[in-house]
């Protein structure tokens, strides 16, 4: 799933539509974020941060040497 793009300027008529184009966009964005979080959780080690003391974490070392 591609990240949703916000509605173009002027797309919202500002008359209180239900759902508004912004409601639809934010619902799609939440679904995309949920999907991304699930994909991140399913891929351990990907995007692992460096250790706080400036050294690489073991997860990062395994990624860099793979």
C-alpha cells in the first residue's frame, strides 16, 4: 500500500460534508501507518537504532555485515 497523499488545495468545500475528503485521507493514513508498524514489527532488526554510546547495536552490525 502506498502512503496516501493529502487532498489537493481547494478539494475540501468546507461545508461540513460527512465524510469530508480530510476524514477519508486521515482514515487512509491511519490504515497505512498501522500497516507500516506491522511490517516493521515483522522485520526485526530493520531500522534498529545505534547504541546510545555511539557504537552500533548488534542488530545494526548484523544488517551491515549481511
